[in-house]
C-alpha cells in the first residue's frame, strides 16, 4: 500500500561554515533540531514534507521481531539507545524505521521508553505499554519485553492457524463461483443458440440455467455494487454505533459452529493475557481491566467488567467468572484450583497451553472436514452446469 511518510527538509551551517542540507525522518521538528545540534550543525531553515512510499503496515509479526531482538540485546548488556540505533540501521521496513527513529530520539532527549511509546504510533497495546512501564520501574525491562514477545508470538500463531485452515476452502469456493459466472455469461449463450436452431425441447434444468444466464452480464456488476454498498454501510454503522457491534456479537454467539470456534479462542486469549500480566506483577483487577479494553467482543468485555465489579465487592475470582456463564466449566475449575493453591498465574499459563492445544486439534479436524465439503460444493456447482448443457445434446443424439 502507499503511505505518506513524514520527513523534515532542512538547511544548516556546520561549525566550519560550510552550508549543508538534508532530509530526516522524525516525529517533530524539535527532535530534528536537537539531533542536528548534536552533529554540530546550526539549522537555518527547516520545513515539514511528506513522501509517498510503497510500504507495508507495521503488523504484529514486525512488532514481534522488534520486541524479541530488543529483549535479546538488552539481556546481552547493550544500552537501549545503542540497541535502537542498531535496529534502525538494519530495518528495511520504512514505517518501522520511522517508529524506531522516534523512540531513539525520545530516549536521547531524556524520555523513558514507555513515555516514548505513548507519544508515538499506537503499535503497542495499552497492555504492553503497561508491562514496559513496570519493567522500567523494576529494572526488568528485558524480562518484560521477552514476555511481550511470547504473548505476541502466541497471538500470531493462533491467527496463522485460523487463516491457514480457512484460506484453502475459501479460495476454492471463490474460484468456483467466478468459473460458474464465466460459464453462465460466456458459454451458456452459445449452447442456447445451438439448441434454438436444433428446435429440440429442453429439460427443466437446462431451461433454469438459460434463464439464469439471461441478463446476468448486465446485472452482475449491479449485484456486486449492491453487496459492496451493504457491507460497507454495515461496517461504517458498526464503527459509529457500538450497539450494532454488540448485537452482532450476541447473534454470532447463538450460532453453534461460531460459538464452538470462538469460545476456546477467547478463553485462550484471556488465559494468555492474565497469565502474562500476573507473572509480570500486575494485579488481577488491572489485568482484567486491560483484557476488557483489548477484546473487541462485547459479550466477553461486558463479562470481564462485571467480574471486576464482583471481585471489588468481595467475590472470589472463580465465583465471579462462573456467574457470567461465558467461560467453560473446566477453565473455571482450573481458576478455582489456582486460587486455592496460591498459584493462579501458573495455573492460567497451563490453561492457556491447554486451550491452545484444543484450538490446534479443532482446526486440524476442521480442515479435514472442510476440504471434502468444499469439493462437494465445487462439484455441485460445476457439475450441475455441465449436466444442464449436455442433457439436450444427449436427446439430440437419441433422435438422430
């Protein structure tokens, strides 16, 4: 995609009196002036500009690599500013390079890493920024970054597995639909002309297919625009009016297949987030509040906020969760054992691993079930069209 990257074009004079100029990536002109001053350059003129570049967005995979590399270099004893300088020089991704440049300049001007993250692009979530703040206060920044990297890695793996399981059948179905439409628009009219000239009575299936092909070329664009408008309008309304997104979540949770997929995923995400937060030293209420801010599902967000209120009024964690009736009974039982034994953080970590294994097992079985189902749909679509076109030809052969 094309992205506008903010740059600063400057002109200055060196200590020896030579005129110099250049372009610098930075968050603001103040940081550019400080950087040039450290290079013994007196800035005469500076202006903000933008450059349109072809680049990719900074995704979770990029953040995972950046976080893991920073944690490893911190563990090796390198200063954070030097680490950011090294990563900035070796990062080919333009937006990530700009982000690292902002962090480095902010640290050189006395800001903490958590403060620099709050001022820059919101690539890291509030949860991760909170862990980084805690790591700076307790001098365990490398440990916190390692836990953030582990949390990001589990999130990436889960997304990749879901996408991998659904990509193949979705691609096959989309291709089958396009082939079906191409045959209806380009091939069926040719057969129709041939059948009309032959004057033979047509079977019902053939007449249905030919009726469907009439005017399809002129209406397919209208149909596509209609669905595009409906989907775009729904997305816009869902963002503007949260009640629509809430109703959508409630409706999806009533669909058995969606609920069977979504429930273990949300339980695994809850376990991962709470385990990471508790192992890092965050209080349980703060961890639940952070999860409610991170999740986009209205049902689970409301359940976690209600759980927080019940805990504040003296309820135990597992009792508060059981009242919500959105999480599996075995997960609540594990939480109860963790509370009783005083090892809730480790129990949640084990629960996260357990539900990740359940998701892996479900996705592997889903892939095995979806593939033959996809072949049946593909065979039905293309086979019906072929049979409809060849039935009259068989009749003509019998007459001849």
